[in-house]
């Protein structure tokens, strides 16, 4: 426990001390710290409890791969669980909490589960609790008991707890475009960005950290980093910090997550917490670097164990020395520079290298700096409870005396080395591990590039550096390049590949022949090759060794899975949950695969690796939702009369994206009171209704008549100018698509209305017909749904009331405006004559007029109409009353025209023309559609008139109330004019087939059955006398 | 049948008529005098004149002549606009243009109407769209919060037009000449969605200092 | 993100487009026999690989497009307007060149006479439509051949 902050070094700002709180205890950090650095500087090394065994855990890395230090940031609604302390930027007043522990991480009663750890292997819960006790109870009971146990188990195991409160933060989305997207601001990324920008390309460079530099941040010498950043800035590279490229998608699309205000102690209220960027890049360069991984050995999860590179990072970036007495366990050259830096910073460093021979030069250097070397040795066990205090060294078991033949041995064992602890112990306060480096191939894998195993470098690498067909290059350490000069060269090459692609695109358009580019960067590698090492397996004295720390997956779990037959990596992953925690196996995957390969006796490349999918690091659901939350979940469509309706007491209902008045409740009225009153008033007097949501289409052209005649099932060729006609459209397959009225305005101009639901569909359908089938027709169609507000005025008094409002009352005389007539006229409003279009058509069955008013005049006209209607004793009516009246009349809506019914089924068969061919006329005559017993539109009365029944109920014969029945009910209402509840629906053969018989309206879900009678769908005013003169 | 002519003597109530003019910053309305600096200016057009002109391949030449004679405009190239005498002609579809604004378009339109319907037709859409103009340095960023059009200086020059989606709603965007040295964009929103989209736009704009006016 | 290069609007995100259906189908004439319509509407291939499909640029220029797309990889090989008149008129310069041609052809004609010419052709066309209608109810398009799949 002797990590400490040094007096100098690093790029933190020591002049700005910051107070933060760890489990509510105040500590001091400096500007530029991560939470992990600040915790280390304050000797807080036990910071978490593990998922399953509640084992103490510490800080294991210095980046996104962290699998130990998961903490909760903030509290209450703002609590963010499972945040990696290694990436969390410090700010004044930051509150961080340990998680999955009671009462706190330093003393956790849950640790008792570690004692029973041997029982908790992979699959333990399923095997133990599913189907017991006793087994004879059968599957049904067993499952219930499992579900009961599961709750307890879930409580004991776990990570941080998400808040159940609504997310108080805001998020937003942003689109961006660039010529080149560079992911990662390490030496390769910066070089690539500079190269592309020097050649005139518009470059966007993104970095997940809050400092530029990537691996350069671990270097003591900052000059190269600063120089590259300055150069990129001077070339106007657009640079985004705190921004993670979480996904690469087809066609140059990238998803970025920008953490906008998470690092601020008092962010402005309007500043979003995060911003998701959808970037469209002409070329993408992935310079995502590589991550150092550990290897499995006894108690390799103890606080105080971390990657070697992390220690160098803490030293050179934050001025934090992770220990005084440091042991480094390695199998490669990369730790030697770290060891020297730590030794120079005042620590005593020993290196335990699995390789017996590391070459003269390294050997000499280590000796020069006074670093103790244990070659041909491995760390077999980490001792200490809350913190590592000693390591036990191990040597290969079979021939521990003969270090020379070690490499043969390793090849045979595939890096899983059976060892014995031979008694040497090294006291220490920090154990640094390096088992090699794993390139961050995640983004490339997302684009379908399968990484290949490179046994010489002991890692998965992309098969090539450049993918011109994907407009993608990989630059730097992601290609398995460990040398900084190689990375610079690789970055430059990637930048030039982007330039070449841009030039080709400019020259040839998008269909370029992709020139194959072959990388010239060979990769110098290390002086002494890496010795594959994934697990130090202590023979005879097995120790718990971890592969996936976040999910507490051990080496034994991996072997157990293999023994139980989970031999595919994808199965291994799902059975053990290896690589399924928040780090997605960034550190553990390769170790697990190697163990799997060894257990199966195969080389690693035959086992393969799992496919990485977005997101690269966790991303909050809120960020994906962006601003489309709450009332903006979807756009709201308002009629021009929206506020006018609301001001007059309208209760709104959703109709697609529209809000439509449902009913206008008066004092003390329920919805049923209101709609019955409204319908009654319309039938007896007059009512006014906003029908703006109907689709409206302007059809203009010399072939407009011909087009309508082909689209509608009924005849349109002889519709006179100044008349409207109700029409039904079929689909190609002969089923009804939509209905509505179409008004002939002049020889070549029509105005079509569609149902609210099908407005967009009918418009697209007409365009499809005109452009893909009948492009000889000269017709333009245009949506005018937004141009016109629509109002229906209906009831016996409608003519009289309307006349009061018109400039010229005679325009709606019975002679000039008979049933189905269309007129252009003006309404006097605000001492102006406002133009409007009126048709005498009726949905309610009463004498009625549909009035279309240019939208911006709708309120002025409505004021006038309403004043007249109100004076006449009329009312405003909503969708519910409209529904009642149309049910009474048997008029169909989308509920009846549900995509399954023919024009005959809907009772409109007589309208279909037999003199012409039209869309659907051939296939509507399919034998199946002509059957007499098809369900036909009917009216439905309850046998006991006082009873009611439900929409959606099935119609069954009384002797067979089950299954699908012989029909269904589409709409039900209480009819004042009929005097009881009525409905419409479909029944096999139509109402004539069931005259005088009783059927059952069966609501099988609620088990309520009502006896009903089938009647004609025209339940009120069957001959339409009321709407004619 | 005739199209409804825009008549300035009748008070029109647009979809955004209720929007309060003023200066909006950090989610609040602030006094205009607080600081001189304004990042974005949004102007809501009150009496939009929007006429759709449709034509055919064979009649393009005739239409062009008429447009030249009466408005000093010709049918723009795809994705381009033409501007003269306060009116802007947008090419939205192969055979459809929109004429936005302008007070002297009545003559031209009546002349177009006199062409045979086979040659060209005019449709009044003045009430079908809500027009707002957005200018200022952060205007492109603001728009890109909602629509996925490449608005980089080199890609979307003045006199460009694009029909696209604004939060899933079909919308037309075009760019005029810079205003006070800053980019100047114009949006045509479907009238019935305009208020909903406006609310979204204003939320996104709250990070900037925004002046809202009616014009 | 699927990106579709609309001939009129340029390359756009797929959420501006809506998918139509199989573009290789030749729909029979409206008065074609039931069997022809049956085959066109119900007999569909389930292609793994390149297929022709219709899309509408519904939030852009509203053109119906024929897109050649690989159903496995999403790669798009070609996009054109379903209506060749629209395709021709979607290119930059098409208005200018067409105007020039029209002017050349018309030479000394005034605009009015050009308008008159087109009006005349309209009369002819509607007359022939009417004739069709009365005689055989046959729409002008005569492609009643059974749809053949490549």
C-alpha cells in the first residue's frame, strides 16, 4: 500500500487541487487526473468487489480495458454504475462509490461466498436450482422454484445498480461529414491525420481520452506528442476529445459518443450529458492501438496487480508511482523501459521473465539500472488478502531444472504452462504483469474483417492494413506494430491511402477499381521474441486464477466448459459468460481462447475468436434515444385548429402521428356522456368537426381522369366537373386498399381525399403507378394535406348554418349544391372573404358539407362557423361521436378495411365497375375471394337489448364457442338513435345467412360471452334519405 | 379551378404564429440588451408565398422562356436554386419546382396558368409549408443535429437545395447568399409538423444565443 | 447505414427512402387474364445475391428508383429512376440542353406555338385513350407477356 504521488512529473496541473469524494470521504486530486490515478495517489487500492465471489479488487489498468475498478459515479437519479475509474475524469465535487458490497468494498460480508467458490463454477446455478426440489414435481414446479432462487442469486451477484428514476440528463444527436475519419490520437493516428490534411483532405480525428496522444501519454518525454498535436491543429484537423468511435458501419458510417459535460462539476442546464454523432466519412483510418494483457496465475486478481504499461502511464501522465517495491512478471521485452522508468522514479524493481534468454543487450541494461532479473521464472501465485504483499515464483513442472528446453515445452502446451512453486518468494507492494499485447481489432471486426492469429507476435492481427473496397485502413499498433517508427510509417501510409482513395473517387465517381495497396511496414518487433504465456498452472497446489475478472470467470471454468462439450468459442462465451461483461473481454479473451485451444489440443487459430459488435465501450441508452424522449418520442402532427380545439375543451386522441379531438367534454360529463350528446345533437340539429387529418392529393394533368379510372374500382371516367364521387381503391391482389372521395375541379384537375391512416401510402402508390407502370400518363400528383384544413358541418340544420357564413348564401342552395356537389366559394370572416372549397358529402349520414380552408385561415373561419353552429344549438363533435354515427350507417374505416377484405366483403361490391379493368380487377376474382361464405360486413345487435359487447370479440355459433369463430367485431358503440348498443363486424355469409338466428360475441380473453343478432350494416336511415334533399 | 391567391390584406395565422419573438439563451428568454452578441438568428415567415410549378420534358423550354420573361429566372439544375427579385425557384423533383417568396409573382403565374395544362401547371402551397430562415455561424451545426445533409462549406454552397428528413419528417432545406458574413439557410417544414419540429429545433438551439423574429 | 445514390439528389441515408418491391416484375395489362396477374403478384424469387428492387426516395425527390442490390452484402451496384424520362431529366445540364434542342427545333416559333403544338399532341392522345376505352377497355401499355425472371 505504498503508491504515492511524486512531486514532479506527469501532465497534471498541481496548481489546481480538486476535492473529490470516495464513498463520501473527501480526498484531494489534481486537474488532469483520472479517478483511478487520484485513488492510487491517495492509497485507495481496494476499490471494488467482484461479481460472483465478492473478492477484493483494485485498479488493474489505466484505460477502457479496466476490469477491476468499476465504481458508481454520482447518486440518486444521476447515479451511473459500472464506470471504469481509469477513464473517469476527475472534477470538483465528484462523488464515486464502491459497488456490489455491503457495507462497503473494504469490508464486505458478501466475501463469504468466496469460501464456497469451488461450488460456483460456470453453470452451477442452472445445474443446481433448475428442476429441484423434489424433481418429481416436474418441469412446471421446477421452473417456478428456479425463478424464486434466481431472485436471491441475482441479489448476491452483480455489479452496480442502475437508478430506477427517470434519467434527468439530456442527450442529443449530431450528423457530421468528413473526408477522413481517424480513430485514435496516438502516434499513428496523429500521423495519419496530418498526412491526409497536408494533402487537402478534411479530417476528423477522434480520441476517447480527455488528452491527446494515446500511448504517447505513457512517455516521459512529451515533446513528440506536443509537436504532432500542434501540427494537426495548424492543418485544421477537426479534433474531438472525450469521443469514442463505438461503431463502424457500412458505407463509411461511424457512430461516435461524445461525453459533453460528464467532466464538469456544474454543467450548464442546457448542455447535454452526451452526444451521439453519426459521421459519414469518405475514408476511415482505425488507429486504435493495442492493449496490454495479463496471464492467468494464482490469485491474479489481487489489488496491487496491474498491467506493466498502466504503471508507466500512472507514472508519466499523473506523477503517481504505484509502489515502492515492484515485481514485474513478463514474457516479452515491452516491460523493460517501464522497469527502468519506475526504478528511476525511486522504486525497487524486479523482473520475472518467463524467457530464459532475453539477449545480451536487455540483460545488460537491466543490470545497469540495478533491476533484479529472474529469468525462466514465472509468477505462480500472488499472496496477501486485501493487497498483494508477496509473490511466489514458479518454474515449468516437467523440467524445472532444465530451463533451456523451455521453449519446446511451451510450444507443446500452447502457452498453458504446468508449473510448480519451488519456494522462492519475493516480497512486494505491487505486481505488474505483461502477457503480451492485443491489438484493438474491435472496430475492424465490426466491419467484417476477421482477425488472424499471429503466433510470432502472440496476438490477433488484422489480415491486412488497407481495405480499399471498404475505404478503410488500420494504422499503428492495431496492426501488431510495437515500434514507434513503424507506427509513424504505418500512419503515413494510411493517410496516403485515404488521399489515393479520394483522388480515385474524384476521377472516376464512386465505382472505382480499388487499387490493392500492400503495406510496406514489416514490423520490427522485439529483440527477443515473445514467449507465449497465458496461464501458469500450478500442479498439485491449484490456485484460483481469473480469465475474465468482471464476470469472475476462472481458468477452471473454461476447462469445465470444454469438458462439458461447449467447444465452439461462441458457446464457450455464452456458457461461461467470458467476455460478456462491460469490458467485452478486452483483456481476458485471448487468455480464455488459449486455454480453450489447449484443452481441445488445437492451435489458437483453429479455435478462432468471437466477432466483436458495437458498441466498443458501453453507451447509455439515453444517448441513443437523443432528444426523442417524452413528448418528442415521435413528432406530433397538429391540425391548424389544434389550439382552437383545445381551447374549447377537446380531449385529444392519437390517430397515427395526429392528435385529433376525441370528444368535447362539458362540465361533469364522462366520455360516454359526451359522445352520446354530440352524436344526438348532430342527428337532431347540427355539429362541427375537424377532419383535417384526411389525406388530400391534388391530381393535375391531361390523363388525370384515365389515372383515376385505372386506380379506382368504380367508374370515374364520367364524373362531371363540380361533382365528387366516393371511390374504393384495390391493391394488385384484389383486396381493398383505401377509400375516399375524389372531387373533379376542372377538366384535368381533381382533388382526392384519403383516409387519415393511408394518406402517405396512397400518395406513394399513385407515384409508383405513374413512374413504374404507366409513365405514358401525363399526370402530376402532389400532396396538399398540409395546405388545407378540413371541417365537416353535419346535421339537419347544416345548410342553414352554413348559409349564414357564406358570402353568397345561394352557393349551397339545393339546386346549386345538391348531394355530392363541389363548389368554390368564400366565407366571410374578419370582414374578409376567405376562399374555400366545399363538397356536400356525408360520413355521418346527415346532410353534411366538408369545407376545406387554406390552413392559415382555418381559425378565422372556424370562429365564424362555430358562432353560427352554437347559435343554432349545435355542438362540436369529436372522433368518438363521428365513430358512433358511421357505425350506425355501416360506413367502413380502417378498422374494417384491414387488408383482408374484398370490396364485396365490405358490402361495396355493387360499386365495382364491370365495364372496365382497374388495379385489382383481375385478382379480385380469385375463386377463394368469390366464395359465398366469406365473412361479410354486418351490423350487430345484442339479443338482450340492454346488454353490451366488445370490439374485438369473435362471433361464434352458440354450440361452438371456441377457436377463431365465424366472424369478428370491428367496432361497437352506444347508439342513441337506435336505442341500444350496436356494432359492426364481419360474419361468414353476411347477415342474410344468419337472419333470425343467434350468435355469440365471444370475448375469450375476458371470458365474457354475449348473445347477438346479425342485421344489415345500415342500421340507421338505410336508404340515405337524411343526407339527400 | 383557380388557386387561392395570396392576399396580404387577410391576416394569416401560421403554424408558428404563437412563437414568442425575442432572444433565447440557455433555455431561457433573456433581455435583448444583455449582451450584443447573437449566434443564431431565426426568422419565421408570416405570409409565405409558395407556388408549385410542374412541367414536362417537352415543355421545359416554354416554361423557361416564361420564367425568364416574367421573373428573370430559369428552371434550376437539380439540387440548385435560382434567385431574382426576392423570389427563389427551387428544383425539387425532375418535373417540379417551387417558387418561394416574391411579391411580383402574380403576373408570371397567371401567364403560366394560361399555358396549356400539358405544358405547365401551378399549385398554391402557401399554406402547406412553414418557412423559417436560420443564419449565423453555428447554423449548420444546429441543422445537423436534425438532418443528415453534408453542409460543409465546400459541399453545400449558396443556391443549393435538398429535400431530406428532419427528425423523420420530410423537409426542404436551401441555402441563400451569406447574411452578415454568416451562412444563411432556409427551411420549409410541413405545416402540420412545424410546431413539433420547431420545439425540437429550439431545444437544440438553446446552447447558442438565438434571436427569434417574425418576418 | 445503407446509402443510396439517388440520380436526382445524390447519395443519401436509407431512412429517406422506402422500399418498394421486386423491380424485375413486369406487371401485366389491367385486362390481362387472372393467371398472368397471379404469376406477377404471387410468384416471387427469394434471391440470395444481386436483385433488382424498387425504392422510393420518399423524403427527397419522391422518385421511384430501380436499385440493384446484393441481398447478402447490401452492396449497391446501380441506381436509376424507374421512369426513363425522369432519369434523363435528373442530370445536371439536362434542362439547358433540352431547352437548346427545343429552341433549335422550334427555330422561329414563338413560345405560344410550341405550347400549341404540345396541346395538339394532347388532344390526339386523349382521343386515342377515349377510343381505347370505348373499343376494348385496353390501356395503352401492351405488355401482357408473362413475367420472365432472369
